[in-house]
C-alpha cells in the first residue's frame, strides 16, 4: 500500500505521492520546469541542508563547520556508492561532470597513435577534449557508426573497431544532451571487459533518471553531475573509479596534497581511494547538498522514477508529434526524458523567449552541440523539454498546448 503520509514509493508498489513531492519542491509553485536535463529543481531538504551549512560556516568558521559535519560529508560517498552499486572509496567529488571527465582523461598516459573509440553522440565537451588530446598527444579519435535503424551506436560495428584498433580508451555517453537517445552502455561494457579495454561512461543525463549499476555497465570510470536528474545543487559532480583502475595505479596528471602524501622531498604516493582525483578545497555546503539529493533520490526510488519520468516525456513527445509544423527528433526504442523538436517558422531565441513568457522552462540546443547528430537531422537548432517525475500530466498537456499555439501563430 502507498503510505499517504510519505512522498516516497513503497518497494512493493511503484507509485509516487506527487502532491507531497511537489509540496517538497518550492520551484513547482512558480514555473513549469521542463529543463531538468539542464538543472533539476532542488527539493526542500537539499536547500535546507545547504543553507544550514552556510549558516554554520558563518557562525563557527568554515574549517570548524566541515569538521563538525564530517559524518554528513562522508555520506556524500556512502550515498553515491549505494546509488551506483559501488564502494564509498570508488567515489570522488568534482565541481562538474566535465571536471570529473577531464580529471579521468588526465590519468591516461596517451601516446601518439593511441585510439580513443567513441560514438557520434558523445557530449560536446568530451568531443572537444578528445580533439585537444589529438592536438597535444597525437591520439586518433575514432567514431563508431550509428545503427541504420536509428537505435544509437551500432554495437557490432563498434566491437569490430575495438578488435581492429585495440583503443586506449572506449568512451560512451549514456544519454546525450542533444536528444533522448539511450546508448547500450552495458552491452558495450561487456565487450570492453571481454577485450580488457579501459571504458569511460558519461552518465550525466542518466544518473537520477534510471537505476545505474556500475558493475552491470562494466565501466572503469563513470562521470555525472548532481544538478540534473539527481536534483542537487549547481557546481557539483562526481567521478566513479573502479577498484581495477585504482589498483592499476591510475592517477590524475595534477594531484594535490589531498590526493597524495608527500612522503619525502622527491616522492609522493597517491592515496588508495578515488580521493586521489579530488582536490583539497571543497564547497562543503554543496557537497552536503549533493548527499541530501542522493538520499532523497534513493528514498523516492529509482525504479518508480525510471517508470514515470520517461513516460511523461513519451506523453509529451506524442502530443508534439501531432502538431503541424513540429518535428520530434528523438530516436531509439525507449527514449529518455529529453524531448527534442524542431518547429517551422521560428528562430531559436524568440521561440525560447515565447516559452519563457509562459513560465515554461526549456533549453535550446544548437548544431555546435551535436555536430554529427544535427547534421544527420538537418537542423541548426532545436528546443529541448525535459520533465522529471515531479512534473504532472497536466503540465505536459499545457506545454504541448503552448507549443501548438506557437506553431499556429507562425503559420
Ligand atoms: C551528456 C552530458 N555530459 C556532460 C555534461 C556536462 O556536465 P557539466 O556541465 O556538469 O560539466 C552534460 C551537460 O549538459 C551532458 O548533458
């Protein structure tokens, strides 16, 4: 039975108490927030945790405040370990997903001619980082082709490239920023494990939207932010580092006094845990806010979230697809809660401004964000709408109604 007093799902019944969850989310009163792929709305406990910590810092001093909250800080690692099926020692805090990603890349001793095997839908900043490695270290960047049926990367073709090139790194973005595509990261991971290839997964848009199990994915490294579907604060992210990678001695290029011990004037030794990928200075209010957000997600339950969130997006996609002048762009058999579409007769900024004027939060994506994907789709820009479990069916219908009205006005 659903507990009426709780905002959270019981394990036996995948239902969420929407009224309670929305009452817990101050932003729901002001906006129709369909920009969770940009940044989710924080829940009250997350906000309160951060405010309390800043108040404590002001009252007793920053170092003293973090010492007083050491147990809660430790829960950042414990909660994420629980979320991902890892150990606390596999988790490093980072200022963003990109920060985590570049730290991870910096740990790999790339040599000229080494291959990075990736996909045509990997995140823009990851692609730029690969090109920067090509410029500085002469690595080769190989993009696996997409499957002709539109289901994402062609895994067989990717495996053939793994065998042909023996890449130094296989890098896959689980859910890209530019569409609702879900890439088969676990299937790719099985092949990486078989062939003993280093595997880095960008789970920025999937963490908090789906249950994620790093063992099932078979990744060595995984990165994400806490601010999107996990509903944590801005300026936060994390890196998962597998035991295999820790034991093999991977360490970031620049390691500091938190990540290593200076054992003698000419020597340092990296710490044993993923903390070797962190730096000494931390935004503790943010770290505590992240821990609160992860605990909140675990209490809501990732299974009910994974049922409801993409289903809300599916309802929206279906309604948008029926509007004359609108073309929905998401591919794949079971798209995530990132709904992207092109609309005739509008330029990007005025269209988003018209949505803003209706208090509907959305995001624009441009061709630059997705050079391969948007070229294939022959678009220069699209609007992205990304609901989350706390949004309602009524909001979905209202958003589709607003797009329909704007599409009519342009005809
Ligand atoms: C798939 C994906 N990866 C990485 C990032 C980068 O995250 P951050 O802005 O925290 O660096 C984003 C942000 O939108 C993303 O969508």
